[in-house]
C-alpha cells in the first residue's frame, strides 16, 4: 500500500484535508520526541473514531508475562514492553455544550504540519459541529529539548459564525493500557492524585519494575492574548483528574489554552521529590513563557541540524525523506544516558516492545558517531558492556559455560525477553553485531583505550560463545554451526548460515587480535581482564582452531557463498515473477510456504558482505548482489539500505536510488502497510547510511577515512557533514564537481577515489 497523502516539502511533513482512514497512520508519522519521552500525534480534543493513543517515557518498561502455546526450556518468562504512559495532552472541548469531535463534525479545512527544522507539531482545522457552530482551531505542540521533562501545547479556538460558550477540560489520565498487553492487564498502579492551583499531578508506579512517575499539567487561559484569571471546577477520579474552564467568546474571539505537561521519573529523581521537582519545572517554564520556550526549541534543533543535515537539490521527496529519518533518530535518542538505547519503534508505537535489538549495533552507531561525537557512540557500546553479566546468564540458561556470553535478541535490562523459538534460540548472529559495533567505533575514532577499559571483556565472552556453539563435522572436516536463523527470517532452523558462520570466525580472530594488542599497549589492563575472565593460552588456541576450520557453503556453479547448506534445493524464482496480489508474502502466504520458498526477507549474505566489504573484491560483491537481490522481497525495514549501499559500490546507481527511496520513504509512503503500528526508527539510520556510505562512498576501514562520491541522475547535488575525530567535514557532490570542506581547521588526511589528500580548508575535484 502506498499512502501517498504526505505533501512533498523540504523541511516539513504536511497532511492536507481530513481523512479518518489516515488517522492512525498520521499518529505515527507525525510523532514527536526529545530523547527522554515521546508521543504519537494524537488529537488533544476528544476523537471518537479509530485512534491509537500513545505516550512513552524512555527507559520505563514492564515485564509482561510470556504468552506461548508450548513452553520450551529456556524461554524467557516475560516480554519487556515500553509502557503506554499516563496521558497529559488531553484537552476535551465543548462548544455550547457539544463535544468538539472531528469524527462527528463537518471538516472544511484541515492541515497538520510536523516542522522538522524547528521541532514542533501544528494542526489547524475548521469544523462545523452538529449544533451548527463553526470554529477554527489551531494547536501547536512540542517536547522541549532544553527541558526534556517538559512538553507544551498552545491550543486556540476561534468561533466563526456565532457568539458561543467554550468549555475546556484539560486532564491527566493515568488509567492507560497497552494495546499489546498479553493478558489485557494494567501495568500501572496509581498512588496519588494531587490537584493544586491551576496545576495537577498524578503519581503512578509500574507494577513489578517499580518505576515511579509524576505526570503533571499546568494551565493558562488567554482571550485575544490577554491572560484570564478564571474560576474552574475540578473533577477528581481514582486515575484521572480534569479541570473545567468556561469562557464566553464573541465571533472571531481567539480563546487560547496553554498547557504544560511533564513526566518526572524515579530513574532520575528520588521518589519523594517527584512532585516538588515537577513544581519547580512548571514554575521555571511558566516564567520563561510558552513563546520563549518555543524559541529555545528552534535554537536547539538548529544546533542539531548544523552537523546532521543532509541537503539534496533537485528532488523534494528525497530531501523530505532523509530529513524525516534524521529528525526521528534525533527525537528518539539524544546520547547522553548510557542506560538508554534505541527501540525499533522509538516513541511511536508499542510493536517490538520498545526494546533494544541488534539494530543499534549494526545500523545506528555510525549515524550517532558521525553526526554527534564519539561519546554518544561510546554510551551505546557501554550499554552492552553494562549488560555483559546478563549476557553470560542468558548463555548459561541455554547450557553454555565458562563465561560464554549470548547477548539477547530483545532486551530492556540485558536479560533476554523474546520468546519465539526460531529467533530467541536460533538468531544468534546478533552476538556478532556487538563486536562489529566495537570494530566500527575503533575504525572511526581510533579510541583503542575503550577496548582496554571495556570492549575486550565483551569480545572474550562472545568468542567463548562461538567456540562452544560450533561443533566439528567429521564428514566435512570443518567446524559447523547448526540450527540457526540468519538475518533472513524466512529461513528457520537451517545449518551453516553464511552470515552467522562468517561472524563467528571473525569475532574469534578479532578477539585474539585485540588480546595481543591490549597485552602490548596496556599490560595492567590485560592482566586485570585475563585474571577476571580466567582466560588461558590453551583456551585461546582452541578458539582459533574453530576459526581457522570454519565451514562456509559455496556454489561453484554460481560463484557465490550460499545462504545455508540447502539453499540450492529451492526453486530459484525471482521476485518479479511474483503476482502483485501475493505481496507482501508475510501477509498473504502461510509460514510453511514462505519457509520452502527462495524468497529473502532482508539482506543476509549481502549483510555480511556489506559489513566486511574490504574482504571481498568488487567482482565478488557484484556476483553475490546479482544472485541474491532478485529474490529479496525487502519485507524487513533493514533490507533496502544494505542493497542501496552495495548497488552504489558496483555502479548500479538506478538500483541504488530505487532502494534509497524504498528505505527513506518506507513510513511516509507505507510500503509495508504497517505504519499505523509505529515508525521504523532503527532502519532510519540505514537511510542515512545509503547517502553517506552509498552515494558518498565513505569508509573507515583500518582507521582510514575514504570517499568515492557518486550522484543519482535524479539529483542536481547533495551534501552532508560528519564529525570525524573532532573535525567537522562537509562533502558536496554534483554532476560536475566534488568538493570537500574542513569546517574546523584541523588538518585531516582523507582518501578520495583511491588517492590520498590532506584537507586543511577546502578541496575541489
């Protein structure tokens, strides 16, 4: 399905005209966040049509009891879910006693805008209620970057055809449920409802995990920009508090309610000080005022865009798409808290539980590392280091010993909480992504001290896992890895997945390489680590035996590594032969039929080639791409970006551009008919990679920064910036010239199309 209702615009996401069938999709697409919290773009006023209410707080989760038909030994007892948090945005409105509700009104004008440049969401509409009253409404909402526990709404109602009585009913509702609750349970317990003068607080705690949150609101009312000191009524319920304000308005009077909302939570504050800190915040932002707080928002987003923006000339849809992806990534994760990570849906929905997947390590770290600074990437790496103990426990539950570590497929606190057999127990390739992320970080920053301080311990745990997970095949005289699922989840319980085996071999060899390097450069750290891990020379020798004798299925006929041992037993029928009515196959076919087909959900062998491109010749990359791409259905959001990057590498620019649009507009155009569930946040980092690594050709193998820029024929030019070792570089590419700028002034050596250059200020080619 292609929604095709988002208006092309370079800096904004715009919807024009009200269509009830678009509401839940738009709630996802127009989501807002500030790294500490986020919200779907739900209407402030009552809406009786289909809607998916969603507000979320970073780091707060609930261990929802696992629901499976057949319990297997080793299953996690729960699935960690980001919680739908108490709702503070609500402002029910009555006009002459009738609810303002777009479901039951005649809507003659409707426009919604997500301004990505300045970080705000605006909605304007003109509606005629069933009582004949016509009103104009304008709402502007944002979640503050500078005060990241605060959000603000300015909601204005103007009667157009009569003198009316307007009733505002701002509320906080803590009686919230997750739509994806396994047993339809409530995850919150309300501890207290606290009304105060023009402000109110509800203190709740999560069941089981005992996170405490004070949700607050503070209200101001203006009439034609003049503040009103109105009396109000309050309605206090066990889980909800509502204030009621009544205002008489003449025709064309503008009646405005400003509502500040807040989440103050126990990860950051003492429980007995949650309300007092909320009060302090409300006093501060009230003194600042809504308008100045919005100016701060614009300033703070301008700073983000200084480094992270990508400018595309000549293709508005492509420009809009990349900025949308960059905007959502920055809304989801700010990088200043090592306890947090990037959920696949961010703050835009409940699917996947809002938890951490291997997506962070495989796709997201380069974006944050290049557009911010290395401390942000380091926090993401430390997140996994801090969970090493849990990874060892996860492996122990499955029978592994001696400190072998298996990082979880899905987690909030390091403990595995995914409960599909073919993923939880078989998709073990995620372990390799943990080490690849360290490798990627070192190539970019040359911060080897991180390995001595943290990274080597993770490498040892993962190497031990691969050593124990492989077994020796007498028949093949090789080590094999049996019963796995690769990144292509349309094959389960297969043997010798190329990507998994390649990562296993590489992880072991990389661990041994870094053991030797730490021993030489940081002998005291080496001794500390080896003693702590009880690591012996003989164990390392045993690891290397597995690495040196690892088996890889290969086809001489096709000159490609096979995705798994039995891949050539399948009928090779290209995707272009699939009837349109069969797509997407994950919604149209039985699982049995999918597993027997040759179709690939996402890059698998090609994922490995992308990650270790320097180990393959251009001809080898081309032969694998030409074999696997025609049978890939791209029904994972993580797939098109890898194909785009490799297509650019082998000079298939039409395919690279096609895949760029596919990944960048995946949600805006709803390629997979699922945007109503939330956005694909982690794959958005892959979109950034398609331009920087794909078209820009940026690589950092062996601590060497290189570029080989190309440009799609559809574009006039493009440019991007990266922060490389505290030096901000800008790359500009048009059809006639290539330019590099050093915006910091510290000389840096870069390689361009295979030739070395020292970049001091500017370089034109």
